[in-house]
């Protein structure tokens, strides 16, 4: 398996390249956004490990350009533990993210998971029944009508849409959208789903978000 590492910090780059090679991967290393994009487009990689903060241009710009032509899985490395940053990366087409500092064991586990999964991303447009989600523009349409969502509502819908047909527990939703451990005394997930339903489902006969009692929620096209 061939990996492209895009990391400008010399010490971190050397450490990651050495560790990944010892784990059995072939690794190319780029130290800025321009070189990283050039390599990603010129060669064939099974995975790109991409730092957000890079010289020349950042990882978000690199990913945006890469996604115009390539579906290569991308693992973001970021020192910024902000939900909005992670949502932005996922919306641009990242497959996973890891917040610095992290253990090398966790990195290799994430890498192997992504390599097993392969590029399963849809295009920038997700269509389910009469709903269209433009991931890059963060625009949602239902039956031809625009639906305005907050950042968190869009993140919640995007998660449900990416894993449509799969019942997601409240703990999974809480960890993915809010980066929090689910507390049974906290109804943040239920409140968020209720608000999303009010915008997405209430005005339509065909309901997309379903409750699975005692477990969580699922988004599906239905009949």
C-alpha cells in the first residue's frame, strides 16, 4: 500500500514516515501544499495523510483541488480541536481526521481502517428520495425547495446521509457531531434531531428521519 504524507514539520514528518515504513507501507513525503497536490495528482496513492496547516496553501485547499478529480481516501491531521474545523474537512471530502497530539498506534489503526474501506465517498451531491445535499456548498434542497440549516444541523444531516440505512446510536451521533461522550441525562441529540425534522420532514408526507426506539435514528428513503 502506497501512502502520501503531507506534513511540513520536519520532526513529525520523519517520525511518521519512519513509523509507517516500519509498519509495511510505501511512503512519499511532501512538505508543503503545492508539492503535496502535485504528487497526489501525478501518482496513484492508496491514502493521503494530510496536515491542515501547511506552507504555500493549506490542507483544505489541497483537498478541495484533489476532490475535483480524485477519490483517494484522505486522513486529516489537525492541531485545531474545533468542531467547525472538522466539519469543514469532512464536508470538503476528508474520510477521517485525527487531532494532534495522537498516538502512533491510533494513527495506524485509522490508516488500516481507511485502506480496508477504500474510497466509498459519493460525489459532492448526495441524493436520497426527493432530497439533494450539495456537500461542498452546504446546500440542502427538498422537492425543489431550499432548506436552510445551521452548521450543527447540516453536520447531523450529513452524518445521517453518509450512513443512510444504518441505525446510529445517540452516542455515535454525539461523538461525531459534537465530539462529546453521550450522557443519558443530556438530550442534546434528541433536541437536534427534533429541530432538523421540523425543517426537513414536517412539511412533507414522506418522512426521511426515523426513530428506532431504544437505539437511535436512521435516515432512509423508505417506500
